[in-house]
C-alpha cells in the first residue's frame, strides 16, 4: 500500500496527465476550427481554456498544500516543484490553443489559412497534438526513451515552421499581408506549443536522470 | 536582526531584482540594436542571455534548498513558490529580448524595422523596459499601487501593438512580406515581455493581498 504522501503525489501526476490530454485535444480542435472555418468549434476551444486555468490553479494549490503538510526533501521536493512547472507549461499550452482558435474566430467566415498552406498547418496541428500526447505518456511512464522521441518530433516541427516561413517569403506569395500576419502568428503558436510539450518531457527526464532540462532549452526557429 | 530564513529569502528577492534589471536592460539594448542595425550590440544581447539562464538556475536551486532546509509553511511557503514563478517569468523575458536581438542580427546590415515604424518600435521597446524596471521596484517595495500602474502601462503596450497591426494591414503597406513577418514577430515579443513584467507585479500583489493573480491573466491583443 502507498502512503498518503505518495497518493497525493500520484493525484498531482494524474491531474498533469489530464491537463496534457485536455490541451492536446484543444490544439487539435483549434486546428480543425481554423482549417474548416468552424466558428462553433473555435468558440468551444476559447471557452474551454477556463477549464485549463482552473486545473492549473487547483494543481498549484494541491502542490503547495502537499509541500506544507508533508515537508518533502530531496527528490520528493524536486518532484513537487517540477510538477508546478509542468502545470505552468500546460496552462500556457492551453493559451496557445486558444490563440489559434481566436485567429479562426477573427477571420470567420473565411479560413485564415490559404489552400496551399492548409496541409502544412494540418501537419503542424497534428504534430503538436501528438507531441502533447507523448508528453502525457512520458508523465505516466517516466520513459526516458520516449521523452527523447519528443526532441525528434520537435525538430520536425521546426522544419515545418521553416517551410511555412519559406512559403511566406517566396516572391510568389499572393495572399496579402493580413494572411501573412495570421500565418506568422499561427506558426509561432504551434512552435511554442511544441516547445512546452518538449519542456514537460524534459522535466520528467530531469527527475529520472538528474540531468538539468534547462541546459537544453529549445532554440527558436532561425527565422523567428 | 533577521533570522537565517529571512536572510535567505531576502537574497532570493535581491536576485529577482537583479534578473529583472538585467532583462529590462537587455530589451532596451535589443531595441537599440534593431533600430540602429547594430550587429555588435545584438550579439552582446544574444550572448548575455546565458547569464539570465544561469541566474534562473541558481535562483531555483536556492529556493529548493531553502524549502528543504527551512520547511516553510503558509505565507512563507507561498513566497518561495512565487519566487520560483517570478524567476521563470524573468528567464522567459530574457529569451524574448534575445529573440528581438536575433531579428536584428538576421537582417543586418539592414534594419528589420522600416522608417515609418521606428517610432512605434522605439516606444514599445522603451515601454517594455519601463515595465520591467517597475516590476523590479514592485519586488523591492511590495507597493500595490505601483503594481496597478503596470496594468495601465500594459494597456498602452496593447494599444501600440494594435497600432502596429493597423499599420501592417493598411493597404498602403509597401515594405513587403519579409518585413511584415519581422514586424509581426517583434510586436509579439514586446507584448509577451510586457505580459511577463505584469505577471511578476501581479504575483507580488497576490502575496501582499491574497488575491490570485492568475484570475487576471493578460488578454492577448485582439489581432493576435
């Protein structure tokens, strides 16, 4: 049987996994909303972000209560502090999904994404969602190998981001400035979302291996 | 005389103030670098970010050591946890100053900012620096009134950000897509930097008044 301390810690971990799944799904739905110009879906993502914020606050309160009551030291203390940081990453990821949905809402009934970029945005959205699903799995399994996969996936995201910029900078760009601005921001939102998923996985790696995640802070794409 | 616990807490607070001053100055210098197309200055900002990352790691380690050794509860515990969050805000602000400097480096020997937007970018850069200077002062003084001023300053930042977008979207925009992309990202970097300064001030307010800062999460400008 597990003691009260570890039960509380498990509950925090479960909540992190739930947050990661929620924001991963939010980013998937925001991507569909922007590609299909689906206002209802966009609004549901925008409203849904309140739930993420609430989960983040609840998790913070649980973690702080746990610190106060159980007074953990050494590794146990690092686990709780790291959970607080992961929660902040996930809360911010929720904001980014909401930002994508807000672009969809702003341009409705048009799609903010021109046809020749829809495949790239779809790929970025799907990759973002997969990264977050893997981050959730890393929280559950503490699988360092899987965490390393996220680094490769993030390279793929950077590559998609670079493609997007190449397309934007191409002399044949014919979609005007407004669309260029939208696409620039969308690219940034997906890239940052992926960074947060990678950051969550790295924090788990740090807890398992003792190697500090911040020393491998993701670089922004060269164009940004 | 202060006890060991409060001396350690004061040291953490001093380090936060030093970080805030450092990143505020970095954003000021990054702005000069981009307006003057000053490659050397841009590179010094880019390299200087390592120092911010190190300060962040040191602060985290001090805070965790303090938690382990002193086992604070209630308000004292909240102060330490909040310091960790402020440090994360400041570390991220340093990244954003670095991003501005990277745009300057990428476009050297040109300036990324066309003449007719230089005044707006200068204003955004100066406002960002002032916001961070005030955030540092709020950490020192715990002055709730001053913290409220940051909300107004942030409204001014949002207004500058909207001006920037209006300018971009204007049919008379003649600077091409590459510059539009640069200006879009610069606007986002300044806005996010300001958000982090506001966030630092709000966290202090929360410690002083008990009112939760996250409930007043800054909204992005409508266009972003």
